[in-house]
């Protein structure tokens, strides 16, 4: 009988894989699960570290054009991060994390 839920050792392997910057597919092969299961696990258990908004309440990508962007503006759009939003899903050991102005997620 195959276990449907991930156990603690599976989660440790996921964390180690994230720290080695492995893709979800590579991690999934290591523990014998589907990559979507890994993605859902990461999204479910990641922890948000909100950005510091001191002196920078708006990080809109159109700020240079508008000069006074705010979150209720119809053009307001936050920058995207492929590592955080798509590739891995977390900021664990991201080389840009120290200087990043976005919200961060850690597993």
C-alpha cells in the first residue's frame, strides 16, 4: 500500500533539496512522488516573511513612469520573482534574498 501523505523524512528531503536549489521534479524523483505533490507541499507549508515597507510602501513596476504609485491604482503591479513564484516556490538560499524588496517565503 502506497502512502498518500508525506511523512517527516519526506519533508526533510524536500527541505534539503530546496537548500541545494533542486527543482521540484528532481525532489519528486528522490522521494518517489509527483512534482505537483511537491509543489503543493511547499506552498502549503512555506512561511511568509513580509517585506519591510519603511520608506517604501509601493514597489509597483510602473513607479518610475507614474512617480506616485499606490496599491489602489488601476495600473499597480508588483514585480515578479520566478524563483519564489514559479520555479521553486521559496526563497531558501536565494542569492538575491538579502537585497530583495519583495515578500519572502521560506520552507
